[in-house]
C-alpha cells in the first residue's frame, strides 16, 4: 500500500517560531532533493540567508557567511575585547523600533539559491513565505521588491505561500507579485494559497498552482534557463519537515491539540 500524499496544513494554528522551525527544516530538505539528483549536471542548490535581492555584484560582496548563518564583514575579527551583557552607560538612550515576533523570524529565514557550477552565479531562487513577509504592507512591499528585483537581474523564482491572504496581501503574495509586474490576480475563493514558478527571459511567465488546506502538495517548475526547468515535487520534503517539528506541534496542526495560549 502506498503512503498517503502529503497535504497542505493550516499553519495559522501554530506560532511564528514554530513555522520558522518548519521553514528552516523544509528548505534544506528541498536542497537535498535537488542536489540528490533532481538538478542536472552543472547546477547545485545552496541554502543562504534571505536578506535582500540578488544582484550581479552579489558574489563580490566583502562578507563571510558562516555556517550558522551569521554574517561577518571583512576586517580583523580577532582581539581580546570583552563581550558585555549589561546596558551601555551613556547619557541618552532612544527607543527606535520594536520588531514583532513574525518580523524577527522572517529576517532570519533561509532561501534556496540555485547556482551554476561554471561561475557560481545564482540562476534561481526558492522562497518560502513566512508570517513576517505579510504582516503589514511594508513587509509585503519589501518581499515583493526583493523577488522582482532578482527577476529583473535574470533570476528565476519559485514562491511557496502556504499562509492565507490578509489585509496587507488581499490576493496573497502571488497576487502582490503580479500587481507589481502590472498584472491583476484574484485567487480562487476556495484556494487562497499558492505555489508558483516564475520564468524570466525574453518572455516572463508565472506557472501557478492555487492551493487550499488539505490539498496535496504540488510539483512546481524551477526554471534554470528561459528554456529549461526542473519539475520540483514538494510533497516528500514537506512531509519530512513537518515530522521534524515534534509530536506536540504535529497534533496542533492535526487539530487534536490546542496551541499554547488558545482554548
């Protein structure tokens, strides 16, 4: 008997930290699938910090990305200065902003970059939307700008948005992407979520699969060139990542247990 297909969960049942944990597990699983045989020779997937759009000068930046995701800029990193935890003793302290939990995790989310072996340049990005990417209009604008700027630099994109539309993104993030690109979009009322592959080149095109909670995870096109793409199945990697969040949170997703703070 074959195993049941992985289906989309209602991720609004968990908090931003739990979704971040899932996010940070799913992205490496997708990388393993791609590097394990889905990508053709000459390409590889690489998990990277999602902190801005890809530009032609990305590989020339003077920074060192450590294995734990920390970014250290060029210069001497040695020395014996003590690291203090007490507040600095200064005359004036001004609070500038308070970052929400969802924003905090969104800023630390990973993306999956597909690079060419010949020159290690990014040819495609896979972005899994986080709650902090759509919690306010500015977050949506920042996320969409990052992806559309990458596309303008010739980078193909896969966007997976398993979170329902809200006031900042009434048509979902795919709808916000199409609006930024001069196209309208109204998601089907019964399928507000989306997985979509964006193709750039002489012709730009979006290949979208509208989704609802309970739908099987689809296969999406991951373009490597304007003419070539890899069919990327999402189900097996999703199932592994979902199982990695722990039994407690799996039961919350199943609806057999309440999340903390809910009755």
